[in-house]
């Protein structure tokens, strides 16, 4: 049961309008605001809390029910949809530990004290799983009219699992996310409130959050959360932190007595100042500057293109060893990054995840698309932007060899964005790319399509449109849809408006299709021209022998055949490079399965390249995009010698050990 | 009788290896012939993939991440999961035998060649140990000695291989599996790395023990033809147990020198930078010289093990001072006094 103190705070909250408690200047009118008081029981790994929800029906239709996400119930038992879909596999590939989590509703009343709990039922709108308890519905005594605001007081008890999927504890470390009963999104068609799936994230409405967190005193100074800390109250063995943040759609917090707390400030002309709070594991203290630099690069890089990050704070959490599954996650103004002891500077390990998770402050945070239904809108768009920021800030990444947990960089460049997203090519045609997150064939195709494919599709679009037009489209999209719920259709409309042309065909072919892209130069020949033979007309008669004007042959006859091996047709350029430096470029619409170019008595053809400027980054095999008329054996010979040399060494190693 | 230091044994072994260069030559030839099985498939595949590709010119100097990914994806039958297995060997989780069916093409052939290399290794060791004890020997001696001892040495090698496999499974893989939950609950990654290091050290020490016992048995098997086989076998084990520190010292010396050679190679990296540094032929020659030098050291190690097991310099070695004056001739031809037999045994092997 909630403590008397917590109840008192909740009652106090009932008497005050939610907006009065939140940040003084909300950036958008609140739809769903939360005033929460909670108490962490470290012994039971549980949280008891009271919540005052203030919700405004922003649609044109009345609402006769409320639907809530109860995400932690995904960890209730092995019959939940999460367990069934994941087959018990955690985010990092290992088994989800049998450490159960749940959220129980202890009280739910309207402002007139109407008890809603008797009407509560669990629903499974996505898969009909009767054992899933991640979505609850309560029936209201009377519908909430359009524009009307109601308040609901809720007591709840959340039991946290050991970290395996984003949220939970490990020892004294807590990353408390998806932990309180949270309202779904009420739209014109009705409630949009999906179950917790193995491969899905979240979707909520904007509001103002005022959250008091009561933790044992040994967490003093080691608590971080969404928003700005506005209060710290220390009693004998407990300490209460209060955080506020306006105009966000979720709230997460973390506590770990081991945290090394680093504070810094982001300042750049033309952008808002941001207080950076880095909660670092002591064994990663050497990476403090790298992480902060990445955060600054993210705030600057995203802000320059999409508009300034509008919040005052950014908290970066570094989960400890054994709780990495809590890392690589985003919450409003709080991101969980993660790194390793072994993070050589050449390998952009903390940098990549820090920039990416910060980027979600835009794609998910401000542009609050439906992560269940259109996962590519946050993950893919964000991956595209992450690649741009990383490339601009660091140049290239490097491949590494992991030796017993320690990373050693290899001298092999990993270029953004193609190399960084190669995982897409391995599963390119397994699913339609624009698929609902939980309907992908498996986690691998979900990741490949949502992250990597979308990043490559947008990078290709950027090269087709030009960077300038792409940046204007992104900015317009961000301005139009900031603090709203955009869809892919909204982005397409923005691109069309910016480019002044209809690019819907491009999205139809790359998003609403499972086809891959692969162009190849199949044939390149260039042989000395030969004089024709046979019968020719001479003075009106057919005679054997060449007319004088045909007898003189010169130059080369060249043939180039280009094929479209992939299912997706995109217009491509073809470059023919001749001896003496002469080149010929031509644009092929790419619709047919093949096209052929012949040049008679021209200069000697050296090579043909399809897509010479590397615009079509979705091309799954770029190494067949060019072909030389005459082979060059140097690379193969050198690599053969290198390979045989190491085979000799490997064979010797095999015989040394016994 | 004098007890020589491990390093001295290893250095004497190196000197002996240098005095019989054909031993390293023969090992080099065996390895080259084994690797040659792969030359054609690798070469043909690479020429097919690179010669006419515009990416080929970029690949003369440096590998391309994208090329390797594309080759593995577009040509899964070329290597199978070979890269994954090789990388897996270096992980805390290790590689399980159940992953072997994922091998294909060149990758599968390479692993099969590994088994063939083990068999040839047994033959070569018989030859090396036998030849090392001959004052005057040649490549023919190596072949003869190798074939003479092949059945026994193959058994020793396979037994050592099985023991090493069991050690990998039970000391490395199974402990990793058993400790997985506890390691995940440790409060720092540093401790987790330390656990992995301890598992690895335990495995390496066990492998070293297996190797030293196997090499001792081989050395004694060659040095004591007068003993029945079963006695030779146990005498070999007893020799290893009797001088563990010295033998281990020889092995460590060998490991350090070999590691130093690899570090020098990686530092110089003759294959980097494309043709700007080394043309193809000098590159191949440099590579083979490196292999050759490494094999000199390897032969030196085996000679060092023989030295470490010999209490006094073996009389067969040409560079060793002549043995003590011959005893009085036997009373009848063909008959030797028991005391003389014992004396020779003590000279050749430091039996406890």
C-alpha cells in the first residue's frame, strides 16, 4: 500500500491544477499530465506510488473509456505477449532472467471519488492474448466531451524486474522506466494503446510531469530523472527528490550510489543552453570527455538542422556492467547510453550510442510518432541523422576485433552511412519495410528495416534531392510536427512541398515494398574495330568486297550491359570512361531489367560504372556496380598472398598446442 | 651432471636448430604444401571478385569493410561461418563444436586442413626429434625417423589433441556457462574481465601442461629406444613431472620469442600500403622468410625440450665434448656390463 506520506502528497496534488505544478512555460498545451509521488523499496525492488492524471480530450469525439499502459506487466509471467514474442530472449541476446515485474492498480478514482476499478478489464488489442496484462481499460461513468479535462487519482505498486529489457534493477542500480500507469493516446478513431511487444517502443501524449521520488539516503546526489530537479528533502534515512518537466510524454528516473556525477553546459550561438548531467560508472571515468563531446555534437548537429533542443537539461545515464540492457534507450530529457572499459578512441563506442539516443529527443521526443505502428519514423530517421552527425564530427568509425572482451581497433574504416547500416542488406527482402513493429518476422528484420533500411533510404533521398533540399524538408517537417504525432505520410507531404515535385513514388518503392535495390554492370568489352565483311552494294550491284569508305576502320567497338538485379527500380546514372580521359554519362530510368550501350569505332573503353556518384546507397552490392574492360590482378594477387600467409600461421598454431 | 637453466636449454635448442636448417625447411615445406591446397580456390575466387571490379584498385592497398561484408553475404558458400568461428575463439563465450556444421567452402576446407596438419605434425615431430639426436643427418633422416615413429607419435598427438579439446570444453566453455549468471551480477566490468582472464590462464596452463607432457613423452620415446614402449611412455610423463619448471621455462621462452616475432611483423606490416611499400614478389618472399624464421624457433623449442630433459649433454650431439673414457671391454663380445647400461641411460635422460 502507498505510504501515508505519499497519499498526502497525492491529495495535495488533487487540489492543485497540474499545470500549476509543472514548468512555468509549457511548450505545448498539455494533453496528459502526471503528478506522481513514489517511494522506492530497495528490499522488495518495488515502487509504491500515487498518481494524479489530468487528461484533456483533444479530439472531436467523446471518450467513454480510458486505456492505460501497464508495461511492467509484460514481465509478470511467461504468458505475456512480450515473453511469447521474444521467446524469453533479452535485448542483448541472452535469456531474460526469471525476475518478475508487475504493476498493480490499487485505487483509481475520478475527482468526484467515483471508483473506476470495478470497471477495469485487461484488453489485448494487438494479438488477443488473454494472458497479457499490459493494457487496461476502465469505463467512465459518463463520456469525456471534446475539450473537457478530467482528473484521475491512481495508487499503484510496481515491482521491478532485474534489467533485461530497458527497465529494472541490478544490485543498487535502478533504471525505472515504463513504471507507472500511463494513458494511451486518444485519437479520432479511438484509443491507440498497444500492448508491450518484444520489438516495440512507445507512444503517448504530451503533458507536464511533476514527480517526487523517495529513495534511501545513500542515493543522495545520485538520482537522475526526466526534467530538472527542483527539490531535495533529506530525512533520517530517506531522501526525496522532486523533478519537473513540461511538454514531454514520458518520465523515467535512475538511481545508483556508484554514479560519478559530472555536470557540464552546452552553449552554442543560435541554440538554447542545455545543462548536461552525466551519470557515469566510475570504471568509465576516462570516457567522460568523449561522452560529453558526443552529447554536445548531438545537440549542435540535430539543432542546426531540426531546430533547437527546447529543454533545459539532458541527463545521460551510463548503466553498470550486467545492466547494459538498460542502455541504448531514450526518455524525454534523459538518455541511457552505455559503454565498456575497453573503448578505444578509434572505435566510436560511447559516441555512437550517445548521439543516437540524444537524437531520439527529436525523433520520438518532439516528433512523437507512433513507435508501435511506424518504428522507422523514430529509429530510422534518427539513425539517418546520427550517421550525419557522426560523419561530420568524427569522420569514420573503425572495425575492431574483440579479444576476450577487450576491443582492438583494426585498420579498417567503417564509413557512414553505408557501412554503419550494412545489417540491412543481409535481410533486405524478408519484410515489407514499412511494417508495424511487432509484425516483423523477427527482431533482426525489425532492426534492419526500421533502423538501417530507413537510414539508407533517407540518405539516398538526400543524394537524389541534394542535401540543401533535404535539410529544408527535415526542418519543415520538424517545425510542422513538433509536439505532435506525425506519420510517414506527413513526411512525404513535407518532402513534396519542399522539393516542388511529387516524390511519393520513391517512398512507395522503398518503404512500402520488400524489394531490394541492386544494379550491376554485367558486361564490358572493348575490342579493336574490324572492317565489315560480306556483300555490299557497288554501283547498284551486290558485290563481295568493301567499299572504300568502310575499308578504313579505327578505334574500338565497345559494349556495356547494365542489369537491374534487385526488385526496386530507381533512376541511375551510368558512366563510361574511355582511354584518354574522355567520359560519357547517361541517365537510365532503371525500369527495365537491363540496358545495353554500344559504341562503335570510339576510343578504347576502360570501365563502366553504374551510379558513379554513389547516390543509391540502398544498393545491396556496390561491388558489382563497376566493371573494367581489362582485368587488374594486383588486388587479388596481394590478397591471395596475405591469406595464404595467415593460413600457414594458423595451421602452425593448430599444431603447436599439442 | 649439471642442471641447465631453461633459457640456456632453449638457446642451445636454437643453436641446434640453426645447425640443422633442413628441419625448419622441411616443416616450412609441409606447411606450404598444406596451405597450397587453398591457394587455388582462394586465388580464383579473389580474381573472380576483384579483377574486373572497380573496387579492385581500391583493395590493392587496404581491405574494405564493405567488400568483406558483401562477399560473405553474396557468397555464403565461400566461407560459411568461418569468420564467425575464428572471432568466436577469442570471445569469453568461445566456440562450440555444434557451430562447425556452419562451415562451407574454403572455410570448411581450412578446418579440414587443420586436422591434416595435426596428422602431418605427428610425422614431422617424429622426424625432428629423431634427427636432432643424429650427429650427422639430412632431410632423408627426417623422413626415415618420422615414418619410424609415426604410429606412436600419431597416438600421442591425437591423445594430446583430445586432452586439449576436453580442456577447452571443461575448463573454458563450461566454466563460462556456469559462471554466466554470477559474472553478469558482478559490480564491475573489470571483475568480469578478470574472471575471463582467470579462465583463460587456467586453460593456457592446462594446454601448456598437456603440450609439455606430450613433448616429453616424444623426447623420451626417441631417446630411450632400449625401454619397452609402455616404460618409455611413463618415463616421458615422469620426466615432465620431474622437471616442470625447466620445461615450462623453455615453453615460455619459445612463446615470448614467437610473440615478439608476431609483434615485429604486425609493427612492420609489410603488406600494408599496397605496392608503395612492397611489390608482390618481395612481399611473398618476406612472408615466407617470416614463416621460415618462426619455424627455426619452433624446431629450437623441440631441441630445447630435449636439452631440458637431458641431465648432461647428449653424447650424440656433435658439438658436445666427448663422453668420459670408455670402460674396460667386456669379457665377451656382445655382452655389456649392467653398470654401463645404467650409465648411458643416466646420461641420455635424467630419470628420477
